[in-house]
C-alpha cells in the first residue's frame, strides 16, 4: 500500500485549503492509499466531523515543533518574513530566508516524522508547507516531495506583502528540491514556466462534496459567500447591486459570511437604503439551504486560486456572475454557465445582474450547463490525475 503524508498547518480550520485537504485525503483512502495528515500548528483539536474526514486517516502532531524555544524562534522569523515580504532590506542570505519558513531544527523535526512513518510521498499544502518540505529535503531519506499551490502565481510570488514575495532564495530551493509542483490552472503553469523555467503540473481543485439537489431557480436571490475581507470586493458588489436595485424591484442579495469588513458593508447598505434588499445572515453551516434558495451566484474577488464557491454553487445548478480571473475562465471552459465581467467594473457587473433576471429560460439553460461542467472537477476525476504521480 502506498503511504501518503499531507503536511498542512491545520486540517480543521475553516477555509478552502482545509476543505480540499479533507476531501482529497478521503478520496485517496477510497482509492486504497494509506493516508496521514502531518499537522504543523499547535493547539489543533481533532474534529473528524467538520469536513467528514475518514477516521482511517491518521493525524500526526509533530510535538517537538511546539516546544517554547522553537515557538519563539519561529515567531521571530515569521515577523522577519513579514518585513521581507515588503522590502529587500533584510533576509538576503539563503539561510535567513529558509529560517523564515523552517529553521534547521524544524526541518530536522519534519524529516524525522516523515522518515519514521516511511512515507512514499508527502504533499505540502500551499506554498509555506511546500517550502518547508523543500528545506527539510536534505534530511528526508526516501519520500518523494510534492508542492501544491492553491492560490495564483501572481499572488504567491509577485504581490508585495504576500507569501513568497522577495523570497527568491526559498523559491529557487523549492523548485530545485520538490519532485513535483502542482498548480490549479494552466495560467499558473504558464507563469511558473515564464518566471522560473519550471514545468509544473495542472490538477484542478476537486469538488468538496457531491449532491443531486438542484435549485429550481425560482427564488429571486443572488448569493455571494466568503469572508468579509478586502480581497472579496463585496463593496463593489454592493455598489453594483445598488445600481441594479434602482431598476429591478424584487431581487435580493444574500451575503453569507463574516469578517473585519462587516462594518464597512453595513455603512454602504445604509448609504444606498438597501436594508431590506441586502441580507447578511452571518457565517453559515448550512450553505446548501442558501444555494437552494438562490438563483445566481456572484464572485467579485480580486483573485482566487481556484474558486470553490463557484463550483459549489454550480453543483446546485446556479449560473454564475464573476469578475474575470484565469481560474473562472478555466472553471467555465467552453460551457455557457454564466457571465464573466471585466475585473472591477461595477457598471458591467450591474448589467450582468440585470441580464440574468430578464430571461428565465436562459437562466435555466445556464444552470443545466453549470451542473454538467462542474462534473469535470469531481474528486474521483481529479484523483485519477493525481494517480499519475502517486505511483
């Protein structure tokens, strides 16, 4: 039996990477792999029910990482990394940059657990854990190492203040020491090749559930879901809906989520007098009900490595309106399952919302197309591609 380890900060927090980790681990178990999740963060409480993680998936807490001296060192270099992500003034040496992801002590500890469990493959979820595997490589006896990128190349490597920006030594080390590097879109693959001369592999993120339920598209509700943070551009969505609401009297906008931008959104809703038209129910553990009671999903993010909210909504037969992003184009493919709007264009977004509401037959057709298109991302389909490298 092939043994696979998955290195992740925590598999039990809310968020797309965590959901994908759990669903992917379950599918690997179903396909006959022996799967373990290596947890990099301390104070993580096991919760197999949160994402229905298969109980045969082993959880490994790398306890030596969490001693007080290691935590102090890690925190110090984490703060240095935040500075390095905005300026080249510090951390120019390879040793210092590596320590911003994993000190030599941490690298030895990670390798110790990998070697002790005799993994055939270890997958680092997102760039931080991919980098940690590359740094630990020299201490790892036989496991083959795979990095899995979950956001866009531009965000990971080229956006000031974020992730791998200004971390040139670690980026080079990562591509030199990982056996495979997986990205979510062909656009990311092309940019990795352009910037670093490295051939990555494109595996779409798998759907995180399967359902036969469909919205009948009779409810006059738009839905958007995600954390209330600047990245999601919900201020632009509210502005677009204000334009739409002046022309269409019945439809409502449901914003599901919570976060630091909530106060800003409340003020915008009051400014436009939309208290009865924009509903913010908070975070929900029952997204299915929201999707089934909606007729169009909207995504206005600045960027998304993939777009799990879109693929979730498509499974329930919802057409999608989204700002133009490479991931959205690849999710839609050639299928007519929604409208892609020029990024940040509030007027065009409002026009798209109006267009969705004037022809119910066209709406139903797009919803049916969405259901067919999203099957391309079913977990068993994606895992068959992963089997090509997990040999």
